[in-house]
C-alpha cells in the first residue's frame, strides 16, 4: 500500500470515528433533554395539582396529571425519537438492549444520562415551587398508597411497564410508525396512570422516581420502582424480540 493510500485510509477512519462521536452526542443530548422535559412536566403536574388545591381551587386531578404525562411524552418522542429512540426510561433502555436495538455501551450511557436529567428536573421543580407545597408531595415522587403491599406494588409496576414496553416495541422500535408512534406511547402512559396512578403513581420508570427522590430526599418503597419496571420491561423485551420481532439481516 502506497503512502498516499495509507494517509487516505487514516483520514477515512478518523471521519468515521468523528461521525460516530457526533451521532452518539446527539443521541445523549436527546435523551437528556427529553428526560428532563418529560419529568419536569410529569412530576411538575403533581406538584402543580397540590399548589392549586392549597389555594382552595380545583386541582388537575388524576385525569389532568395523566394527560400532562401522556401529552408531554408523545410530543417529546415525536421531536427527539429520530436521534436516540426517545427512551427516557432505564427500563425501556434495558428492554431495547435485550431486543438488540442498542449496544451495552450505548445502554450504559443512556441510563446514566437519564438519571442525571431526572435529578436535574427534580431540583428545577424544587426551585420553582414553594417549599411547603413540594414537600407535601415530595416533588411528585411516586409513592405506594396505604393498603397496597410491597409485593402488590411491584407486580402492578411490572405489569404496567410490560404493557408500555410492548407498545414501544410495536409502535417504534420494531416497525417505526413515523410520527404516530409517539402518540401511541403517550396514550399508553396516560392510560396506565389513570389505572395505577392512585395506587403507586404508575411510574413504570426507575428514573422518574429516582430524580425527584434525590431532590426531595424521599426514599419510601423506592425499590418498588426499580424491581417492578425493570422486571416487566425485561419480560416484555424477551417476549417481543424472540416471538414477534422480524429477524435482523445485518
């Protein structure tokens, strides 16, 4: 190989590395921005509801909180899904890893980014709302209602996460549905909150609980929101990727 060809090959490798680095940075930026905005609105709706009730006015209620979460997620997936897949959820990232949609290195970076964005969203909400208000709901940190056992809460979060991940695979990861996929996923989150929000908060997302929990220093039943969503997502990822997903040709 001539000296010219050697230099040309080196430049080609450098361009490929730079392109890969830019793609990775865009994906991580999309995950950070999307996770932050989703949690700021989702958890913020819970705190805003408490704020409105404290002023002797009608709050958002469970329906309003469900709509805030679902609409925000749908919009953010539509806007950012093309850059990262718009996971915004460690459980979804783990399921995507099982389904061979991301590499282990990508999954690790995604999860770290999601957790950092979640914590920042929690502290941003803490800066916005009066202390007495955000403390009354622990910055919107999901909580298990009295009368629901630890095991029942884990099971509920697992089932809801299972449903969510099945929809994500079907609407986005396996057969991209264009802009409509985000709305299908957003509607699923809204429906899940309507069903389970009064029982566990219907987080379906470890980061959704971790972020405000750090900012509010509230850790009651915290493991529910790791064990449940992760186990449900893993089962959904295994089932969909092994039985429903078309074989990859690459």
